[in-house]
């Protein structure tokens, strides 16, 4: 009975440690993921997201408003009249 309890306790503690170590690296986003999130936020604000053309984009560290990183993009997209505008977008 005590051998079974010891094995069970070892599995529980080991599982917690593995879960803790695995969660740490995945909680940080890499640059590609950060740019993807920034692009998605930009698309969410556009009237016609399919017309989006990214001219340039960059990650800004530290962010302008105190965050660790910000995303800035210069883009071209269709406006409400059917023309295309070039604008700048920033988010953190």
C-alpha cells in the first residue's frame, strides 16, 4: 500500500513540475506570433480586411505606452469610397 502511495505521489509531483516547466516558455510569444497578433488587430479595424497590403511593419521594444513590445505597420487598404489610403497603425 505504501509503495503504491509513493509511486502516486511521485507521479503527481513530477507531473506538476513538468507542467510548470512546459508552461514557462510557451507563455512568451516569439516575434512571428507578435506580428501575427498585430496584423490581426489591424484587420479587425478595417472596413475591407481583404484589401490590406502591408507596406512595412516592425516590433518596437519597449512599447510607447509602457508595455514590453509594440507593433507598428505602414499599410494600404481600401477606404469607404473605394480608394486606397496609406496609413500607419500602432498597437501594444
